C-alpha cells in the first residue's frame, strides 16, 4: 500500500498489492489526527501528575483512538495493532495492552474536563480546516445512551430503565456528519433529563467556539421535555425541536385541530405522516 498527501484536504490511498493488510483504513483518520495535532493536544492538556501512566500521554492516547477506530472495545483489543506493519501505518510504536491499562486507570474524575478540552480544541481545528458548518444552519441531535459494563464493582455502573448494568451518558452530535459536540458521563440509573440543561449550554458553547456562526436547531425526544432544556436553548439563542409528553389536555388540543390544517409529509412508516401548527401553553 502506498499513501501520498500534499494537504490536509488531499489524501489519496492507492492499492498496489493484492495482499492488502487489514486495518489499513486507519491511514486516513490517523493522518488527519496527526495533521490536526491531536497527539500534541493530549500532551499539552492532559497532566496525570505522578500517577503510574503519566509518561507519553499523547502516544498512548493515539493508540487507544486507533484501536477504537479499528473496532476494539476493550483493552486487550489494542494488541491487534502491535504488528510491525500496523506500526508503520500508524507512525508509532504501539504500547502493550497492559501499558494502556495502567494509563487508563491513571485517570481520575478531575481529568475529565481536560479530555473534554482536548475534544473541543480538536473540533475547532477540524472546522477551521474546512469541515465545519461556518455560517450555514446547523442541526444538533441530543440523546442519552446506555453503555453496558460487565464488572459489578465499576463506580457509577448501575441498572437503569433498560435493566442493563452500565452508564447512562448524554451525547450531542451534528445531525448530518455525526461530529460529536459533547458527552457527559452519568451513572447508569440517572434520569434521562438529569443535567440536560447544563449539557445543552455546554454543547451550544462548544459549537460556537468551534466556529458555527449560523442558525442552530437542537432536536430532542420526549425524555428531554423540561423547562431546564427550554430555558438553556432560549438563553443560547437556538431553536429546538422537542417531542412533548402526551397529556390529556394536549390530546384535546390536537383533536381540536381542523382537518384542513393538516399537511401530509413523507415518512418512513406506512401511511406517511401529517403535521400541523397549533399554539399550546403548558401549565406551570
């Protein structure tokens, strides 16, 4: 395999051998990460003080990023990238899984903000390089997810409404590209909307700081139907699309909408869907 790159936005990969190695698709994202200076961001902003995994933070972090991109979901999976060919592709020596385990266990809760800072700076660099929305409209999807864990002694791992032991983080991503604008880790039994107001503010600030200057719309399901989310979006001057909880009063309001007011729209369910606009004020 031969790769050539003359600029960040111009990377051409050509296959000149029928025996192409596995995981060579890492060339593109790892080259991009190097051009954006991700390794240096880790080295500059992550300080593990005198903890065991403090050395070579950037190299270890890049190894974990590469493993995740290759489909790894546990520390032992990083071993797949320790072959000589893979190390040539990645441009660095891959630490042993045991070394990376020590590195990850060296992080404390206080380090989370530093990792978030690295992510925000990386996003800003990528968007300034041409990947961002600029002054175009931006749609952001916010939701919670379940991250299952298997150890019964992991701090914060509990059974939630899905009956699965794990964590229940909030995630915000750009609707079109999937760019992550924010993640906040929460215990597995956290209510869907817990901390959502503060999270919305953080996501808006991240998008603006990264260079989004156009109109922003944020989309939520009914789990986020709360005054905190509404107020945070209003303070951030963004539009919201949010599913309401179906109360008896709201059902009555919908039933009273004149038939001719409804407009059909394409939809993935059989029979399509209809939309209409109506004023509704929730009782305080």
